[in-house]
């Protein structure tokens, strides 16, 4: 499927202070192979506002916060 076209706009990859292992899992599973299954991508695709802490699996990341 290729790289998600919304990668540059994704807060989880470009702003959130994620654990490196979580970020790598998100990138590996969703961003490079299955972005059509990503809840964030689905919302962005229709022009909706994505909650910053929404994970690709539709759960919320309560420990995600802006990088310092």
C-alpha cells in the first residue's frame, strides 16, 4: 500500500512525546502498510479534526503529550 499520505500532518509522529517502541509500532503497522485501517487517517481523509491523542486503533493515548 505504501506510505500514508498524511504522515507529515500526523501529530502522533511529529509532535507527541511517544515511547520510541510505540512510535515504531505505529509507523511499522499503520503508516507504512495499513494506513487505510488508521482511525486518524479516516478522520483526516474527510477533513475532520483529529483529537491529538487518538491512536490509530481508535483508543486514546492518555500519556501522549507535546514534545518539549
